[in-house]
C-alpha cells in the first residue's frame, strides 16, 4: 500500500466541515485529508452521505458549507477544477442523450487539448480497449447502452484529462463479475498514476485498492473501527424458496417470436417466454447483453417488430435501473411516490405510503416527503422507486437491477422483502440482474443472456459463479 506523505500539500483538506441544505445538515464535522499518490476508500450504508461528500470534493456544492475546505492548497470557491476527474454514481443522466458516445469522447479530448495542449492524447481505439468497450459502440446514443457500458464510458471520460485526483463513486456497481475484475485491474493501474478517492459498497474492492478506509454514517465520518462494516460482506443470502408448481395457473405475460436487430447485432431471435401468475423468474446476463432492452420492451416502454407478439394481463410496472432519470427533479418525494396513482385517478392512502417507506428503511415523516430527490443517494432513490411500484399493487413487476445501488446489508434485506411480498401478494416477479446472490431467489425459472442469444436455464449458485 502507498502511505500518505503528510509533508506534501494535501489535494483535499477539510476541517470541521458542515454542509446544509435548507438548514438541514447533510455533512457534519468532516475532518479529512487526501494526499498525492494515495487511495482513500469511503464505505458505509446507503444514504450515509458518501456521494454528497465526493461531489463536494469535485466542486458541486448543493447547499451552504462552513468550516475549512481547501483543494490543492486553495480555499474552495465553489467551482470545478480540471485537475479533478469524477466518475459519478448516476449513470444515464450524466451523458447527453442527443450525443453519440464518439461525440462525448471528442468533446472530452477537445477540452483536454485546450487545458493541456502539450499533453499526449491516446488514440480512441486504445481508450475503448482499456475500458473493454466495442468500437461499434461509438456511434450509439446513451439510451442504447447498458448500465455497465455507460459506467465504463464515464470512467473513460473521467480519466481523459489525466487528472491529479480521480473521484470514483461506485465504479463497479453496474458490472458483472468478469467486467468487475477487468475494471479493478484498470483501477490498479490508475492508482500508480494519481490519487484516488473511491466510494464503494464492495469491501473486497476497498481492500484491494485502498491505502486508507474510512466509514461514513449519517453524514459523519465514523470514529468506530470498521468491524461493523466488515460484517456486511458476510451476511448470509436468503434461503432458496421451495419451487412452486405453476400447473393450471393463468399466463400473465407471454412472448412469441421476439426479434431484435440493433445496429447489425442480433440481440434476440425467435425468443419465446411465458410467465404465469405468481411466478418468480430471473434473467441473468453480462453487461451489455441486452437485459435492459428486453425489460423495457416487455413492459411496453420500447417498441418491438410487428412479427413479435407480447401479451400482458393486468398491471405491469417496470422498476428502472437508473433511479435518478426516473425521478422528476422538480417533484417532491411525495409527488414522485404518488404520481402513478394520481395519473390513474386512484385515491392516495397515506398510511400505505408511510408503511412502504418504513419497510424499505426510508424515513416516512412529512419533512422527508416534502424533500426533492436532489441529495438522496442512489440506494435511497432505488428504494423510493420500489415503494412507488408497490403502491400501484402491480400484477407483474419487472425489476431491472433492483439491488445494484445498495450496500450488502440492505441488499439482503430488500431481497428478503421482495420474496416475502411476492409470495404474500402472489404477483409475477421478473428480475433482470447480474447479481450472483440473487440465484437463491430462483423459485421457478431462470434465463441466461449471452451474445449468442437467450436460453432457458435453471441455474445453481455454483453454476452461475463459473459464468
């Protein structure tokens, strides 16, 4: 491990820092230094303030701050700095939907040339290879990329300017196992070139890359040791439920002759699937396999060819992989939660609203409900959208990576809760994921998506770990 040289000027220096929005403290009593050539890792539960702290380091100040805050030896003035690169947690909302990926890279390279005219630029092909991105992705728009592909594009953009300090917010959260290992290797190389601050729920990644590891809780840096955090990684996954027989149960979602050819790549060909009432089905696949594309198509969000026949019985709700883009920033949290009910002229039962928030480990008081989504962590937004979905009492819930932004302890709780709710309410649950632990939920059937297509599988935990 690299040890911080405290004789050097700190890249980031915070003392007794307080950050407030509308007199509500988001960060309190923050004492923190980041030195050249060290990697600081910040861990902690969802909603602890990790993302807020990282964004403040990058120059995005959502409120009023007090205390001492210096970057590169200078008092923070509320502006961004080209010497700092940021990989944000929000994925799709950090790319311009009207620009291709090549245009994003061209813009980033142009800015690099402007600020560092003598700095050597790497060829586009090398940048793509380093992030394990196919060249045909360059002409696509962000809406045609998976969460994992967007995450790798943002990593390339964050490192284009060769920053002195690289800030990484959950850099591997949307990646499958093999891609996670590849990006970890890339981050090891970055670690030798510059200082990094890494926010993560992955404690294995924290120990592989971190020179120092600190824990945050409730907007503060915890003074306790990391024993409580380390136990999060060893939480036992939920026991596998008994397989339920679906004989004589009515079909609620059927797909016939599904075909999708996107930019010369056949994603689905003559795919057929049928889900019965109360069934639980998982669709596994690597990053970029087409999981989100299929989820959106089944939910009716994206069109399909005329030869494809998709029949849905009852209310079908899609839980989006990108919680920030699914929440209107000018709405209050109560308006976000109740929007589907208001659009369908369904009366809002505030008792149920508060009950769902409580079950999903979110505050349910009036002050929380009147907040805007700005300032909530990715994990909090993900749970908020799950509460919104359950308030509609769906017959079919399609969940796209429902646990990707959650810490291990909360992920285990949400998995248990989903299983319990699905059994009690007997709705059909279809989950798209690369999360290996979710294999324990497989009570009926599973599918595997690969570049060759999608095939029915009944995976065991050991089988999926080898994929």
